[in-house]
């Protein structure tokens, strides 16, 4: 399996970034926040400014409708609510998901000790 430039491969088939996984969080389906059927788009819990843009892993992604996506970025839906939905989906506690994301975010880039 090839990894994207600058990132090392994590365990199993998970790559960071992972366009195939992103595709699963796009397109027709229920919004994970409001449950309406819609054309979903992926939202990263740890966003670009928080070091999460390359974390294309289930623990960092949620499939949302455009209005919910705007509400999350506008602060009308709290990050904690997003994290709770992700935690329920992956079968972990919100604290475990946060800890996993911090570990993944701090993975060294290829070529660094």
C-alpha cells in the first residue's frame, strides 16, 4: 500500500489522508447530526486550523448535511455534540476518541526521527 507524501502509514489499511474513506462520508444518506436524508459532506472534528486536515479516519469524520455543517462551523452546534455522535458511531467514549485523535495528530511525518 502506498502512503501519501509526507505521512507514514498507520495500522491496518488506514492512511492519512484517505480519499477513499472521505468518499464514504459524502453523498446521499442521513446526516449524522439531524438525521435528515440529504447529500452529505464530510466534516473533520479536528479541523485544518487544529491540525486535523489530514486525519481522514472514522474517529475524526462525521457525515453532515450542508445546514448542519454551517451550524458546526458557526458554533451553533458544539464540537462536543459532534464528538459524542462520532463516539457512539465508533463504539468508544468521547474521551477515548479525543485521545486517539491526539495520538494520530502527533504521528511523526516520514523522514523525521
